C-alpha cells in the first residue's frame, strides 16, 4: 500500500518511514501542507496507484493541520488519519467534522498506529461501486439514509459524513431500537476486535450527534453499547 506521510520533522519522518516500510508500506514523505496537497493530485505520481492512507500530523509549519485536512478531503477520498497531541474530545470531533477518518494521539504506540492504518484502509463499498436504487433507503423520521449512494439527509438537507460515520449510522439504522454491543459495532464497522478502537467509537458517535444535530438519535446504553432511537413526529 502507498502511504502519504505528512510530517515536518525529518528525523521523526525517517524513523516512522523505516517502520512502515518494514510492514510493507510504500511511503511518500511530505514536509508541509502544500507538499501534501500537491502529492495527492494524480499528476504528481503518474502511473502509480493512489495512496491508501494519508497520515497527517497537525503541527505543520505552513498551514494549520485542520485546514490541510479539509482541503485534502476536497481533493481525494483517501482515508486520513490525524496525528495530534490534542487529546480532548472536542478537537477530535472537529477533525472528524473536517473529514478525517481517525486520529492517533501522541505519544502513540507503533502497534496502535499500524492497527488504525489497517482499520481505515479496509475496503468499503462506495456509491461508485454500487448502482443507485431510489427505493433502497432507510427513512427514520426526518432522517433519510440512502445505502447505495451513501448519502444521509435530515429534513431533505444532505449531511456530509465520513466513511466510518456512515457505516456506523447505517448499521444502527438497519435495526432501530435494538441495542448493538460495542464489540459488535467495532467488529462490523472497523472490522477488528482491537480494544483500542473503543475510544474511536465514542468520538464517532459524538460526531454523528453533532453533525445530524440530533443528540437523542443515538442512545448510549451504559455498559453495553448503542441503539438508534427513531425520532417522533
């Protein structure tokens, strides 16, 4: 897999690139936001496969990492993992709202990083890979979830979601009112049983509640998991 590493510290980048290379990754290093935005353009690497993952450090010298993430999302659908020293939930939700697929908090364990890279890079069905069907949609009160096109709307207004946000919402919405265990959600959405994904699940739930502006849509069942509550009226 080709991986774009966006990191301004050459020593950190060299060490991490060596580790990633030993695990089979073809790493391209960008030292700042401008280089990263250029690297994802098809013309930058003619004849080569697109990147499987972008590993984006937020502490860049030329642009704010959040801004770079937003620009990357407009240029490519490649999964983006943010690397940040900010561990508060609000910062993580902000990153997800801008289109990041996951985050890793510094200092991180290499095994954790590799697990997250593999988790976000697993193939998911997109709208380009499945024909759209007008009736193949879930309607839950004001929320409409179009499975073939992977579009979500609230009161007719489309709400952009990341891959994992959509997968999470679609999973819960297919059985409204049913409690999904945390480990079941992680297994089906992230396709892993790695325990460290639990915190990522919490952040994705918080992000969905924020984006849809419906805090009560996804109910936390303490000690068990989550369920989708169909809005009344």
